[in-house]
């Protein structure tokens, strides 16, 4: 071990001399850590709003522990598993994919969308800007209503033919109140944008021409063609099309298409191109490099910690029981608890039935047994609250068990209240305080694991570089 420590010290000294702009702050298991990497982590975890801020020296110890766990994960080859590779690549690619294309690629896609739309619109007649007067007529109108509507629309039409002003009559007579205020004027319309009856009549008109009354599912229209045009110029729509591209996720399709082209040109895979692009960008952008490294190491940390601490502690029933037995005084209660159920039933016979259902099975199985026995179908026979209650947690428990003078609000449709369980002066086993015991047991496993890692791996810290850490 001594020769490894000496080698690490020599490596630290050499690298520090070679990288004055970003010196090596420590070497963990032979892997150098730059000051910039440490500063990124320190400042991110000690920013404004962080309650438990650490000094640089305090954070050095935490950071070493973090890097030791990452080293253990690498030794365990977690980074070679399919699940790790997939999740990390997905995150990395999210950061890199937007830079596969540039504004020219997006503009080209916008032009492509424009050209397709322009061809469709112009080939079918272009754009029209009509005005109309609408006399609404329900499709289920009686013959008398239809006759009255026809007489009225014809009178409006005849008045227009005689020289009446279209905009004035639209304001006075049109049932389309949204356009009536503007003299019946509609926005630019393209083929397929409105109902067929209206569209056929409108597109048959020349500029300045007015139609005879036209019947549609909405009623009678008189249409005046104010203007006709080819499709709008590209420059006037460019920003709207780019907004459409972003809103519809089309940018991702552009990226995929570009990746396919690049893969074909370079005779490689899309994955390899993204990986190479990430390496290029990280070399030019330290912030991105830190961000991707942080996610990479964070994934490793999660998996290795789950194996050695979190999942291990939660599943180690023998270890939890032993830890509780050794530290039982730590979990003493300041007042008794009721371990059981507070429940509500519809009929008196179910009070005893509930007790008989659970009295011979372990406490952690009560919920499932009660559910399958009483509430398995669509009819809910009982309402139950299960737990370890202290005074004040449940009014029913307070009244029935702790004999408090409290009023219990009745439960609708379940008029009979009852409790079943036992009063504990102190927790009998770890399951009575499981959350606390699991957390404390995890802390113990964490400390033991870190101590073992500190023995297994070499750690060398350059205190002179630590003293230059930029805090902001």
C-alpha cells in the first residue's frame, strides 16, 4: 500500500506542475480530480438557499467519500451494465442532440414545409379574402321558417344589387356577430379551411364580385370577394413556421434525419456520432463537462449505494432486529402508543368479526386480510385506519383507548365505531419504529462502508490547491 501512496503523491505533484490553470486538487484511487471539478460541486451544493452549508475543508471530506463510492462502482463494473449505459446515454444525448443541427438546418426545414404548403394552396386556387352576410337557419327548421329565411335573404340580396352598402348591411343584418362588426369581413382563407358549400361559391367568384344567396348547414350566405392572392411570401411566415416546428416536436425529427445522414456519410452509427459530439463539446465547455460527469457519477453512486446501504438495509430483517436490540433505549417513547386499528362498521356483528379476522395473524398482514375479507368486492363493509397511534393522532383512539374526553365525528354510513389492538409502553421490536431503525441502520452501514473504502483506496489531497478554491 505504501508504494501506491507514494505513486499517488508523485502523480499529484507532476499533474499540479503541468496544469497551473486548473491544478489537481486530489487524487482518488489513482484518478486525478481538478480544482474546477471540485469547485463546480462545492459551489452547486453550497449555493444560496442551502440550509446546511459546508466550509471547503468540510466539503473536501464529503467529496472524497463521494469519489470513493464512484471508484467502488467502477470496480464493480456498474458502468458496463446495459441499464446504466442506456440511462446515461439518454441523458447525455438530451444535452447534445440540440447541437447536431444549426439554424440553417431549421431554416431549411421551414422552407420545405413552406414549399409543400404553398404548392397545395396555390394548386387549389390560392388564398381568398371574402366578406359575408349570414342569415342563420337551423337544419331542422320548419317549412315556414325556411320560407321566411329565403324571403329575407332575397330582400337583402336585392338591396345589395340595387346599390346598398355591403358593410352597412352586414353590420345591420348578419347573424355572424364576430364578423358583422367589421362589415362581414373574414380573414384570409385557404382551400379546405371552411365548409364545402361556402368554399365552392367563394372560389367561383372573381375579385369584387358578389354571390347570390348560398345555402350551407349554417344558413344563407351572401359572399363578397374582396381579394384573391397566391400564398403568402416565405419571409412573412418564416417565424411562425419555426414556432410550429418547435411546438410540434419537428426539431427532433430534423435532428434524427441529420444523424442518419451523418452516420451514412461517416459509415458509423448515430450513437457513435453523439458520443463523439459529446467529447468535442465537453472539451470546449467545462460547464457541460461537469454536468455530464455529475450525472454519470450520480448514476454510479445511486446503484452502488443501493447495493451497499439503502436496499441492503431495508431488506436485512436480521440486521435491523439486531440493531434495534442493541440500541433499544434510543427508541423509547415519551408516552404510550396504541398499536392496532380504529374502524367503523355498518352492523354490530362486524365489530367482533373484524377482531376475529386479525387476532391470530401478524400485524403487518392485517390490512390485506381485512381488505380481502370485508372489502373485496364493490361493497365496502368497513372503514379502517391501521397504525401505531400516539395521543392526538386519532380522536377515536383517544376516546376509546386513552380515555380522553373528546368528541368523535360520526363516519357517514358507518355508524358503529370500534378499536382493536394493544397499548405499548415502548416499542417491542424494530417494526414498531421501522422507519427510524432503517434510517439509523443505513447510517451505520454507510459509515462502515466508507471506512472500508478509505482503507481500500488511496486518497491524496493537495492542501495548497484546496486553499485556492474559489467560493461563489
